[in-house]
C-alpha cells in the first residue's frame, strides 16, 4: 500500500471498531442506504407471467452467478428469495458466508431472479453505488463481526438480518464512490488475472502428475522394454514380463475383525471420512477399541484405505495406514480396506489405484442415488491390473515418490502465490473502502495522459 497516499484529514467515526475515517465521509448504517430483502409485491404483472433466473445456493459464488437455470416466476414466487439485476446477493449461512459468496446480480432472465431462502438481497438506494457496498461487504471487519454474531446450530448457523441492517460504515460522496469502484474494478481485475494463471498452473501440474503416475503403473519406466497385449481393451499393451491379474488375487478386501486381538481398554486410531485424504491420513484421534469394533471399519498398519463414496472417491482419497495406535485403526464404514498379499507392494497398489482409467471406470460403475453413490465391492475385486516383479515395483514406487515431491513443491509454491494474491486483493479493497488510501486522483489507464502514469497519480 506504500505507493498510495492517505487522505489529508481524518476524524473519529464514533464507532469503536471503525476508528478514523476521512473527515468528509459520513457514518451510516446499511439500512439507510439499501433495502434488505425487497418485497415481492413490487414485481410487475408482466414479469409475474414470465420466466426468471433461478439460483440455488450452490450457484452463488464469490463475484459469480451460474445462470443456467430458468423457471416460471409463478412456480417459484412462494418459498424463494426474490431479486433483480443490480441487487446485491449475499449468502447468509455457513460456510457460504465465510467464503464470501456474494455478487451484484446481472444478466438475469427478464431482469428478475429467485433463489435459495438462504440468500440475503440488498437493493441500494440513490445514496450509494451498489458496487461500493458490494466491496464494502468483503472487508475483514464486517466479515469478522458478522461471523461472530451467527446464530443456529452446527452447519446451519446464519448471519442475523439485524446485524446486516445495522452495520455502520463510512460513506463518501457518490462521485468519490464511483472513483473508488472504478479503481477497485481495475486493480482487482489485474490481481484476479494473476490468480487465474496460478490456478491454471496448479491444474496443469495435477494433470502432468496424473499422466506420470498412469504411464509408470501401466507401461513401466523402461521405454525399450518388449510389450504384449494385456487382453484388456482399455489397458492395451503392457511390458511382456508383467502379470495380468485381478485385485482379488493380490489383496484381501475388508479384513475380518475376528483377527483383532485386544483388551477392553486398548486404544486404536480413529479415522472419520474427512481425515482420509490423497496420500495422507490425519491420525490425531484415538478411541477405545471396544467402543468402535462393532460399528466401524477395521484396518491395521500397512493396509490401504480407499474412500468408496462420492465425491471422496473421485478426489482420490486413498492412503496407506501408518503410525496407528497399537498398529490398529477403525474408521468410517464408507472406507474400503485392502490388505495386500505378498504378491504386491502396498505403495505400488496405492499409485495403481490413482490411475485415471481405474478412477473413470469405478466412477461409472458407482451405484446409489445422489450424494450416496458408491463403488461396488465386486467391481473393485474384479478389476484387472498388470503388475511387474517386486524389484520393478520398488523402482516405480521410488520414481513416483520423487515425482510427488517435485510436483508437491511446485503446487505448494503456486498455492502460496494464490494465497498472497488473495490477501493483497482483500487488503486493497479494505484500504479503499475504509478510507485508508486516497484514490481520488486515480485515472483509468486508457483515459489518463500518457506522460502521467497511474502509479504516480494513485
């Protein structure tokens, strides 16, 4: 922020957490500049007979709306939240609110929309630029105050309407608001472009990593090795000395709990579904074996854990169990356990089950409805794979481990770059809408004098 100057004069806002504001700014509550959840009675008769955009909660994101759903106004009039173009939409429920799922509505069908009842609508009056308020609602103080006042239990906590209505903030003149808005649109667009490039890099790294894994576990590391037909259409040719088999011949699926030897007060590691990730387990939870043995999935050190349910399976939430308390663990019933035989290394099987053809075929074979679709055990047991001799497995695993380190580092660097850019974006917005920086002299680059660069005038 060093390149931006401060306002020449400040005053006490009279609001403890707001602090000082530029001397000519007013202090107002949101309810004085915008109407919360406008009445549906203002919808014209013509629009009542027509179609509208429909926005379920998952289609409201940060500064983005998915406008692919159209419904009749009369079909959604009761039970849904009404809004129009230029209204500000903001999610009221956790975690959508904390993710800043808010947007200025645009390009709605017939200029009108209905959506989730978990969306607040703010319709600005003539005092305020709607984009100024949109940016103001992204500022950290507002977010932390609103989050701290959420009410409700568990995942249904919501921001109370009175918090939004009564939130006080500093407001400059309409002309100054427009300058601040134009400045932020220009500067955040540049930051967003850099973020997008880093996110594209992350996706390319994931694709490259996946290609490396797929080639190594289906073709091996030697490009000159002789090949043979696998007899499996999608697998194609494999190294001639590899063995074609099925998973049921090289691993035991869901080992029986009868093999567990324990005393009443013996402890074990406990793994709920959210603690099984790709190539890692969070092993910070333990329970008494007697309390979990009857209702949860059993496994031991060096077993392979594989999520069976969507979307965890598609996210490749698969890991080798290691470092378990007393070498024993129990976890979600939505986890498959594979105990490799002496024919295969567990780490080789770990990589083999991350291969794209397996993921696609298993996803296509899933059964069940909605979010409870699962990979059938029969599909897993009878899935054909080709395996090399153990020394070659070890070499492939060592190679892929090294590649994982390489790609993880590159992805970590790109992820950190995204985080820093997002922090820069948030800080810039906060400084501009709270009057910490004075951008009144800012001129858009395409309109400013060529001898007077933007940074010099900002």
